[in-house]
C-alpha cells in the first residue's frame, strides 16, 4: 500500500527541552495508526507538527493524499487542511453561540471555492456551494448520531456529544488523513463503545487515521499498527500484539506511571 504520510526525523523543542526528537514514521493509505506513550511522551506535539499547528525545528513531513507526494512541513495549518488533513483535538473546541449544524459546517471552510464577495452578494454559485456544505454537515451529524441536535446550541451538548460534534466537523472537511487526539478521554463506557464503532466504520470506508490514546486496549482494538513514544522519541512500532509484548514499551509505562503493573493491565 502507498504511503499517505511520511515523517522523517521531525523534532520540536520548547525552552531547550525536546518534546519530539528525531521521530520518523510512515502511515499507509487506509491504515489506522495508533500512537501511545506515557504522559509527556510528545504524542500531541507530534500531531500538532503534522497538522501544522506547530512548526518543526527540523525534519520533513511528506504527504501523498491522491498519488502526488509533496512536502508540507513548511505549510500553514490552513494550507494543510485544504490538502485534506483534519484534526480532532483532545479538548472540545466549539464555536459558542452557534448551532451544532453551524459548528459542523465550519469544517468545510478549507474546501470552499468561492470567496467573500460571492458570499456577500449571495451569488448563485455561492448559494449552491452553501447548500452542498449544509447537506454534507447534516450527513456528518447523522454519521456521529447527532442529527437531532442540528438546530440546537452547540454549548448545550454534554461532553460526549461535544466530542462527537468535533468529529463531525472534521468529517465535513472530507479529509484524506484524520488525526484523533484522545477522542475517548472522559467518555462513559457506552460513549466509548459508540466511538469505537464509529472509528471502525470509518476504517472500513478506507479513511486513513492516526489515533492517540492512553487506553492500550482501545487502541489495540482499532489500530493496524502502533507507534510508541517516550520522552519525545519513538521507542517501538509494530502490530498491537508486538507492541504489548515489547519490553521497552512495558518499561516506559511502568517506569513513569504510578499505577504499577495492575495499571498497565487496566489500560492495556
């Protein structure tokens, strides 16, 4: 399978301390890649480097969504979004004062073709585009089980539904690569199961995804391959079964987590 994403020796430091150091990985088309590691391992920093919300100190990122590879590590987050990279952040980020539907429609901004003038003049081509975006947003809400919330204020949604709303917004962008930063954090058991089933359905559709999670069992269920970070470095990579049996991975978790061996079993 061809590579959608190739990260080569990417690094980022804050105040002289590396959050990500010389990390390299390749994600194949249609793959779901899990990214795990203890707190402070650099997982979210890696995602922000891929999405463009942080600039790398050095290293390269190459992206190949439709057969044509290009270097993207010097592009803005908006430019990368236009190329089909979408991210769902760990904390719910909503546009307050807007409905759930309007929040999801914002996700399509990176793929709109008509500018401010067409919108201001309500030209026919803008109205057609807006109608298409609304239909896509409703379909995305339906996909995550929030169709009935379309006209309600986004602020009124419980935490689990707010996470789902963020995912719907990302899906409305029609991404080629979807980055999910701890999407199950804080969710109840039923919400986690619904999320897992949704990710499985997206995987079946062939969407390429990267997933950060602390729950190794959750990742093992969903990921084709897993990359493990510790103190900013990539320490292991392989299938979920290979990673769970890797001594360096077990040592990273048990050496820095206060839960001990029982905690490793509970989370993975």
